[in-house]
DNA sequence: TTGATATATTCCCATATGAGAATATAATTT
DNA sequence: AAATTATATTCTCATATGGGAATATATCAA
C-alpha cells in the first residue's frame, strides 16, 4: 500500500507546509484565492490544489462572491491534532526534564548502592 | 516533486496513525520493539520501519540493553506541532462559534438597513 | 560452534504525491 | 457575443511511500 491520501484526515493535510501557511493566512479572515496566490508566491493552480485538499478535510469553507471564491478557516478540523499532541505537553516542560534527570540519578544510585 | 519525506519533520512523521500509536504507547515508558509488535499487532519489520522514521525526526531515543533495543519517547520533537496548532485553539471553542454567529447577524443587518 | 532470540535492512510493488503546463469552467464587462 | 477576470481541473512525471517477504545483523545460550 502507498502512503495514506493527504485528504484522509487533518494530520495528513497539514503535513504540507504550504497548507499550514494557507491556514495561517486564513486565520486572520476570509480571503479570495488570488490573495493567497500573491501572499504565498505560488502559482494559482497550486494554490487551488492545496485549497481542495483543505476543503476535503473540512479545514476550510468556501463561499461564492461574484467571480471570486472566498475561503475561510474552519478550525474544528484541527481539534483532533490539538487533542492528540496536547497529551505530550508535559514532556517538553522544564519541570519534566528536571524530573527525568532526577529519575536517572535515582536509578544509577540504586544500581550502585545496596549490598545484597 | 513528490510528497515530502516522512522523515522531513514531525508533522510528516505523525501523519501516519501507527506512528502516533507507537508514541502513545511509549508515553507510558520505555519499551523494547517486541512489546510494540505485540501491542500493535503489526509485523516486526513494519514496527522497526516506523521506529526508524520516528528516530530520524527525533521523536524517540533508543538504548541497547542486551539483545533488546529499548525505545523511549522524546516529546520535544512534538513541540512544533503543538505550537502551531495551539494558535487555532480559540476557533473551536463555543465562545468563538457564538461570536462568529453574532458577526454574521451584524453583517446581514448592515446589508439590509441604511437607505443609500 | 551451533542454535535461538531480538531487531534492522533490503527488495518488490501498487499507489499517492506536488509541481508545472495546458486547459476548462464560470462570472463579469464591453 | 467577445474579451477579460477568477478559479478549478487535467495531464505528465519524478519520487516517496507502506506493506509483505526474505534476509541480514547482533546478542545470548547450549
């Protein structure tokens, strides 16, 4: 089997840096495609293709306004990512690093110490 | 160009569900490969291959212990994901949904109202 | 040394990719 | 209707994938 489709879920969709940038831009408000083209410096077809992926995982919504298509962030799609990674928050805190260090020390002392 | 390598960064590495599960298991402590094989129900080579990817993005560390290789979580690699997705936290809160609704209402009223 | 156990690597393959180029569709203006 | 503007789709291609099977490597045991 090949790798899962980028449209499988938000994890796959946002693995691509341009798509994260698109979401970052849309975070500040609705935008037509050409705004994104200019802001990102990508070709228009590339932007449209990335937007399609984001649409399929429902990370963005679209709305027609004359001949423009206005894209808007839909953050709900990102919640599963947040929920998953949040569990690891502790593991890069200073407190956690200190704790791990202490555990290492205790372990070493244990290995050395007792007479049995 | 093809899609970026899964070893490019943590975003790509954890796009694969088995790799997230591996990290979830390692979150509870160091484990030899065969533990993961049993717990996941994957073939041993598959597990080793997923572990290699996680090693390359430094989401796990390894340690030799006799003929076993003990893998351990290294949460630091996940911090960039957390930092990125955290910015969107507001966007799925109830308060935010309510706010968006209110903005829509205000917009409609504006469109209807004035005589110019 | 031979055998057993634990893990990693290699080879093969079907499939999905992201980029570029060309083209299609749709709405608006003239 | 013709031209223009805005966006989406299709095509081709090099490349990376994840799974299965086979095999290599390393450590320990007899």
